[in-house]
């Protein structure tokens, strides 16, 4: 059995991550990728990489699987400049491969609230997780949703405002229209019109249409 939660995330420190990058130029989009959230929920961090290509083989085995998170309001970014050049020698102060000059944007603590959904096999959601380049500690506020309907074999397209990773759809699913956001490691849809297995869930008086990630569909078919 899989339970569904709507979750609010509030950073309690400066939140920084990279959504896109080109050489030394980086962009921080106002969204948190669902892979990052899922690894954070499992308290799983890679410390050694055996390949230059990323691998997410273990992510589908975690007890909690997240959708991407979007801010409830436009986030406030603060810019930080850095200088690794020694003013006397005019050389970089470090031998590591880091940019010598530049700036980065960060979201200040307690300034932005993100919202996302969690598919949970055990119904246990941690109160805190660490997200981003500097492992920013974030508070979670989960609320359990009531699943009204499971549509396993859809015959028509539906609309959703729930942010979703399109790689979590199968090859047989159809996406008619989507508001895409380009970020690493894969684009996400902030909203879309689609035809794929999905849930209709409710919290209080609000109804949500949520696509089911392809690796979890068999579990819903068994319910």
C-alpha cells in the first residue's frame, strides 16, 4: 500500500543548488528537483562516484518518492560574491578546480516555502531533511491526502497543476501540453495536460490530480 502526502518545505539556512550550468556560469531555478528531494528523504548521499555519468539506480527502491517542489510565492534570492585570488601574487589561493571570481544566488532562511508531494510506502516522513550544495537543513510539514480515485487505464486527457518529472512517465503515456522548466538532471513540468495513470486525491476541500510514477504503478494496481 502506498500513501500520499502533500508536503511543505521551509529552508532553515541559506539554500543553494545548481539547476543549470555552462562552464563557470550557473543558474538556480526556483524549483527543487524530485531526485534531490527523494535522496534527501532517504538520507542518502553519494560520497564516491565510480563514473562521470550520474546513476539513479537505487532511487526507485526508497520508501519515499517525491515530486519536484515549487515555491508557493516568488522566492527572494540573495547574491554572494566570492574571490579566490590572492591580492599579493594575483594567483588563486587554492589548487582545486574552483572558479576564481564570481557570484552565487541563495535563498535566505525562512523566506520561502516550497510545496511538493510524496508517495510513501510506509507512511513515515522525516521532520527535517538536508538539501542543496551545502546540505541546507529544511523543515518538512507533511499532510496526508485521501485518495478518492485511482485511474489505472485512462481513456482521456486530464490537466494537472502538480509539478512532475516527465521521466517518471512511461513510453506509452501521452503529454499534450506542458509548461516545462529546464534544469539538471532532467526537465520538469510545472503543469501539463496528459493521459497516463493518475490519482485523484483530496485534502480538506481541495482536489489534486497527480500522475503516478511508472515504478509505483504496480503497487496501486494491487491495492
